[in-house]
C-alpha cells in the first residue's frame, strides 16, 4: 500500500470539474488499497499558506487560501512552500500534482527526488494565453512551456485525460483516465422529469468565444423552433451575460425557445441534464479543446442523457451514430440538430462508462509499472 499526496488548485468537495476529477481518481486509488490525502484551496480559508484540515468523502483533506489578488495569482506560479510543508509533515510514497504551476512543481520534484518520493503529474488540459494583462500572458506562456514540454517529461509517470496527450507523451509511463464519477452516489440516480410537450436541449457551462460557440447554437435553435417544439435551456450564464459575451445589443431579442437560467448549484444542473433529451457541446477543434476532455459529456452520459457534440478530443470513443448521442458539426449545425431531434428514440445509452470502477485495472497496471 502506498501513501499518496494529491495536490492541485481545486476546490473541494465538488465546487468545480477539477475537484470532481481529483475526488473520483482518489476513490479509484483508495479502492486499490492506497491511502490518499488531498490538498487544494478554498475561498473559506483566509490565512495565506496556512492549511485548514477537513474531511470529504472519507479522505483526509487540506485547504489553503485561494488566490484572488493579482499578487496572489502571480505568486502561485512559483510558491510551493505550503505543499512542501505537507510533504515534510508525514511520510508519503507518491506525489500526484494536478495541473500544477511549473516553477512550484519543479521545487516539489526536487524535494521528492531527494527523499525517494515518486512524482506523477495529472494532466487535464493545455492552457492558452487569453489573459488580458501582458505580464500574466508572458508568465502563463513560460509556465505552459516549462510544464508541458519539459517537467512533465521528467516525472516518474503521467495520468493524462485525452488521447491527444497520450500521443504527445508517447514513450513515457502513463495511463489515460478520462473524467470519472462514482455511479453509486445518489446524484447520478435522480428521477427524470419528462416533458412530452417539447424536445428539451440543455447547454450547461461557461462559454467563451475561444472555447464554445453558444451563439451559433442559440441561432440554430431559434430557426428550428419554427418547425419543431424544441427548447434550449442554458445554465451557467444569464441572458445579459450572453449578450455581453457575444457583443449583442442589450435590447436585442432572444427567441422564446431559448431560456437562460444563470448559475445554479451543481446538483440543480445535474437534475436539468437528467431531464433533457440531449445535452450539447459545441467546441471548435484546437489544441486546447483536443488536449482536454469535456467533463460535461461525462456528466451527461452518467445521468443517462445522450450528447450532441462536435468531434473534439477523443469523444468518438464514447459517442456516435446513436451510441450515447450523435457527433455534430459546426458548419452543418442546424441540419445535424434537426436529424438528432428526429432520431431521439434510436439512441442507446451506456451510463456506466465513466464509473471509476471501470478503471481499476488500468490504474493498477500503471502504478505497478513505476520504479520504486
């Protein structure tokens, strides 16, 4: 049995997709007989570099102050003092660093090498430089280069989220683990509320011009609603935020078939996904989207709701031709949506694909391959 410290910039217990990934992976590791300690950050902690001890899902957990100010955000790229304190406080066999800043990671790797602690990096995306401040863009670019092209290649092993990253780091010891869930949690087995009067589509998330094309989706639904009884529910942003994001006039009209619900709790969002006929992922193919993997796809399938998604990352491994949904294309979005609406009854679902128990053997093989 190994004692594992799993660190990153995640908010426990389930405040974001990063925390959900870490918790599911930790449950997987615990099922294999290992002891896992989680260390993230929280808005409820106010003292810098002071750990607050908690317990979530039966795990020993530590939280420190979440970076908010520009100084704190800049400092996080290089500061590993709090994580080093945890490493020194107890005996650990393995450190797993989840998308951890490069300079800080380098300090941790140096300590681990000296004290015979294996270092594993959990990689779930390839960051882009979208910050409006020049200094932060430069820092982010350097951080991304050092972490993705140098340090990750010097670790003892990698956990990668996508086929893209698996191919990029070919030749290293690694395991590909998509976002996972615990299907035994009640939230994945909520009762579905049916709406026989209309086809219900859902978009849940925080879109951006560089990530998802919600504007094209809204336009397509407006047109389709002239022919079909269809409704698009948007969770994550409100109508005002949507208009500002896409440069629309504040008094411009939105089709009645599109309803904005703003930000709601994760549980409320999952219930809405459960109630929908399809959930939608409209992302363009680029390195950022292909290196990652949409957690929304995982959540939708785990809820038993089929997905309409553009062919990013390796989503074709799980979705296509009526298997858990359909692949759609941005150039033919409206036509693809229309076909999916007409073929809803043909979809066959496999809602247990992303239960963490499905990945016990691959993780075991990976850990057994590491040099200890």
